[in-house]
C-alpha cells in the first residue's frame, strides 16, 4: 500500500530560527510528485513546495526548501527564518501523475514562538 | 493561479435532510475533481474521485448512496449528503486539477453540522 509517514505530530520553533519537518513515503512507482501543504487555522490548503521525483535537484521556494532522498524515500521540509505566520498544520503528500489521487501524511503541527 | 471555490462555506441542517455542496473551478477546466473529508486535528481522507462526464470512483468504505457526487461540467462538481445524520458532521474539502497541471488546487472547504 502507498503510505506517507510524518513522525512528528508537533514541532516548535522560535521566530527567525530554522526547523525541519520530516516525511517518508512508500511507493513502488518510479515516477511521482511530492508536495508539502500548509493548512492554517482557516483550513485552506496552501501548496508550499513541490518536487518531481525525476529531478535530482532539491526544490526551493524562498524560505522553504526540501531535502529529497529518493533512494531513502525521504522528503523533509526545511523552513528558514521562521515567521509567526508559518504556524500551521503541514501535510506531506504525493501522487503518481495528473488526475491521480493524493496520499497524505498525518500532518505535523508547527508552533512558532517569540 | 488556478482558483477553486466551494459553496456554502458553512451549513447547518437537521438530521434526515439532504445537503448539496458545490465545488467550482473558476479559471481552468477541471477534468478531475476530488472530494475529501477532514475530522478535527486529522489528515484529509479522500472520499471519491470524479472525472467530468463519468461516474465517480469512491474509496473503500465510503457509501455511494449517502455521498452522491456529480461532475457534469468542466467547472462544477457537487457533493450531496443524503439523509444526513450527526455523524456526517465534518469539514468537506474539494480539489480540482486539469490536463495542464500536475497538482491539485483546493477549495476553501465546507463545514457541515448536522443537528
């Protein structure tokens, strides 16, 4: 079965510091897409960053970057210079192509403190 | 960017009534739409996948007769919760994608409360 595991139910980081959220997944597919979504209290799902499995280079989006280890099936999210607005639930997810269903992890609640 | 809307954002209904939730893609053709259910402090659970003009594909354990999904056009999918009961109270989220995309675009969600 295809699964996504987020082993950190909650994380806390001080403002301006760096935090890494972990994610591992299990798939037999060779081609797939990985995502990190943010869900703030409004509950709107917001795409943070995406990674195509065929790309070796790790994706970056401003303060957000990933460490993609395909062989280890690991896809961690690093948030640099954390801000109060980063506080939210973060979900790791993947799918195997257009119109394919997303498989989500259980989420990590990130708290940002002053 | 691609925008997906949902209506209503909140709905309260009496037990035994039916409720319809709309999901619209505002600026792209949504060939595939997905419906999720989310309980408090939990992850999203996929209920069904619908392709425009076809019958929806339901995930295991989801009652097809209770959660009716229609995807009659490239911009609209509806989820009807029939004969709703308090246990159907939840947060329902839709997402949509199109042929030009490799990601899903999410609606803002609908909070359903069944009294």
